[in-house]
C-alpha cells in the first residue's frame, strides 16, 4: 500500500523534527519546507494527500499560501497551524476552506488525530451508525474550533455520547479510536472553556451561566412542588450521562421522558461539595457560613454528607415551600430492599428524595478490586455493569412503585466520573486530601500548566481552611500521583474511574424529568 504523503510548511520546521520522526514511525511520508512560495511550487510538482501549513511565515503568509494552494488543488486538505487564537484569523482560515485548525504548540498525538480525521474517514462506512458519525464528525470538529456556549457544549457531549454507545459493538477498531481521540480533543477544549469561565459562573457575572448544582432544584423541582404534584427525586450518586442512556430503555416501560437534559456540576465534582450544594441551594462556602453545623470540612472527622435532609428542609423554607417530604439514603443492598418494601408507608408525602449510592460504590470497587477492573475494563463495560445491576436491584422495584403511583420522577446525580489515563506529579504535606482529581492544601507543588489552579478559594466559593489554602484540579484524563513510589501508584490508578476534576464526563451530568405512563 502506498504511503500517505504529507507536506509540512513552517518557517521553524527544524523545531518540528520530533513530530516528523513520530509520523514517519507511523508509516507516513513527510516532506518539509520553510516558506509558502516553495510550498505552492511543491504541490504543483507532486501529489500530496494533506498539507500542514503554518499561519505565520515571512514572505508569503499562511493565509496567502492557502489561497494559492486552493487555486491549484481545491480538494486538497489543508490544516492551518498557528500560535494565534484570534477569532478573525480563525474565521478567515475557515472561510478559506481549511480542513482543520490547530493551535501551537501541537503535540504528535494531535497531529495523528488530525490525519485520522481527514484521511481515514473511509473507515466510517461499515454500518449506518458509522455513516452517521462520518456526517457528524467534521461538524463536531468544526464546532470545537470556535467559541461555544454552555448549551452548545451540552449538545456536543450528547452527540459524542450517542455515537460512543452506537459504535460500541463496531468491529472496526479504527472508528472507535477516532471517536475516542475526538472525545479527548473535546475534553481538552472543554477544560480551557471551564477554566476561562468558571469564576464568572459561580459569581453570577456571566451572561452564559449554565444550570449549576446549587440552582438545579430551584429550576427543576420547585415548580413541580408549587403545582402540588407528587414528585420523587432520585439522586444516583456518580451517574454519568452514558450510564443514564444505558438505563433509559428499561425505564421507558414505565415512564415517558419529558425532558432529557444536562446540568453543570460545581467544582470539585465530588460528593461533599456537589451534592451538599444541590440540596442546600448554596455554594460550599455559603453553606459553611450560613449553616456551620451542617458543614464538615474534609480534614474534620465525620461523614461529609450527613445533613442533606436538613439542608433541603432549609432550602424549601427559604423559598416559602411548606412541602412535606421523606428523605431516604440507600447505601447497600439491604437498605435498598427495606425501602422497596416500605414505600407505601410514605404515601402522605408530596416529595420523596432517594439518594442511591451503587454507582459510586462501583467506581471505588473498580479501583480497589482486580475482579471489578476485569469486568469494567472500559466505558462500554462500565455501562453494561450499571445496566445489569439496575435490572436486578431494589431500585428497579422502587421505580415500578413510583410508576404505579402515577407520580413524577426526576432522576439526577451530583457528579460523574472520568477514566484516568495520564499521571500528573504533585507534592503536598501530610494534610493534603487524598482525591486523585483535585487537591487542596497550603504547601502544594505542581506544574501550573497541568492543572486549573485557584489560589483564592473564596473566588469560587470554596472553604479556605487556612490563610494559604489553594485548590488545584486535574482536567481531561489526568490524575494526581505523588513522586514517592510514583510508578506503582501511576499504574495502580491508571484506567480507573475517578471524579473531582474537570471533564465532560464529570461536569455535564443528567437531570431527567419523567412522567408515569
């Protein structure tokens, strides 16, 4: 098979030697040139499959070179590479029909992803779902190159989740690899988006603030309560959107989906913070200030979520709701069975709140038990276990009871989880928390390029334990590892599902409104 031929034009091409070697090791032929004029001459003399073109070159600029190339070979894919993130340059390049757009510095995997996106999409025709993804693939890629709103990010994540589920049984490994690479790219861009905007969201100063943990119930539950509807609020701890989609066919026997939506979990995407905020209608530092008896800091002894019922009661009262409610927390199989057997005892209550903990336990068990790692090796297997558990769990019986009562059901969660791939080194003192996706403390040492750092916790409404407390968050598929015994712990936690940081899977989580059939 003839090698794919690449022409790479960059006035600093000598600095890209490692990238060239990487591509050649993958079987590509790469020709290089350091100016636009000679690049135009070369495509007139040889047949190239794709061009990598630096936007900022002396002489003939990247955009000028692009126009001349397109005049010679209109169908030739050209990827623009630039240091600038200015929208005007991006819009001009897209208007000139570039195939892709990369921001320097680029890494070899980004280049490989770009090649697969632009040259290997023939692999996407094996079945109807593959063909659909082929049609959407370029659209998603184009969207990732422009500034997106909070709702547009939700739409992209829904699309990626849909294709992930649709293609999970596809025998063509190439297409699943391409999808995963696009999802990784989306997570990288999403992290930058969150880091730019998160402070404004929680401070209420953004025109594009999404629905967040502390505003969820006010927007989705309280209107139903005011209409005097009987409502069941089911909070399944650590439920990802793809896991909800795996459960949906079973629930469709009893319920119609009125709304299938996503909201944004606050940071850290961890139970103590996100779920307390959900039930309190307040951000963590606001809870600690307004209800100090109901907030337990991480360094203190005691369960960190033992006052959810009290916080919800206060939340309802602050909004003038005298709703009678029952609160149930299911931590194991026996408590689930007991609740299923006694559901009729609470028929006088308008609101039932059920916190169900299985998915979070599955996530932790997968980290700690080798057999669970084998059973849930990847996202598809993780979904499969969740689906099998639900079908045979007391929760299935509880939901049938809700349907028989003809009540409204809202299913949601406090946060999701992400499969960790890449260790990031961090140093901390003995008081640093143990979470793998976020850390807080007074003596943290890390590479700031690897994390989202918050040196003033009050800016994002997080408790400040002492005067020098700071928070750092992993993003994408990263996870924190201490230098001591680094290789052991890096291998131990690789491919485990963790939460606390910034990713589509952790932050964009389901809130589903269902009506009994």
